[in-house]
C-alpha cells in the first residue's frame, strides 16, 4: 500500500472545521474533482488527470478513530481508503481557535494500471495536491 499523508494546523475552531468537512460534496469538490455526486453514503467523482479521466465511487463509513472516512467501491484502485482526523488546538502556539487536521490516503493500484501512464508516484503527487486543497477549504470555506 502507498500512503499519502498531509497534516495542517488551521486557524479555525474545530466545530467550524467539522461543519465544513461534513458538507461532503463541497469538501470533496474542493480537492479539484471535476464532478461530485452524493447519494447517501455513496459518492461518485470524476477528474481529468493529464490525458486520463479517473472515475471513482466511494462509500462513507464510520471509523471511531476518524472524523470522516471513505473507501473506494469502484475505480482504478485495488484498494483505497482515506481518513481525516481532527484535534482541537495545535498543542503548542496557535491558541484556542486552532485545529490540527490530518488527512491520510492509503492505496494500491489495480493490476490494469501497473506500468500505465498513471503510476503510484503520479497518483501520490496528485493526491497530495488534492488533500492540501481540501485542507485549504477547511480553513477558508471557499471552494
């Protein structure tokens, strides 16, 4: 499994961060996906990555150790899980209104994509950018 992790201290209170994160369509759209559709716990996304359109269907599910978690049900990955955790404050200097957010995606590519134009390195770079964009949205509220 390949792991992509981004942690950021946001200048927002934890409740505001939670509210923005649980507006799942806006939160996922903030990562730069071209299309986002939600139906209950099922979320469908599509994104143009270079010459390839990636379409994924993922499912939201409860994880007692995370604020928000989803896993791929259909798409290019053999397996893909993303978790977001929230901790009020930064433990040091940012003050009472700061919130630390960690976003982690773990994935393994399906056999059909090994050796293709999309490899783990390219997907890692793409995913890191998407996670950073989501964390920026959590702080600003702007998609």
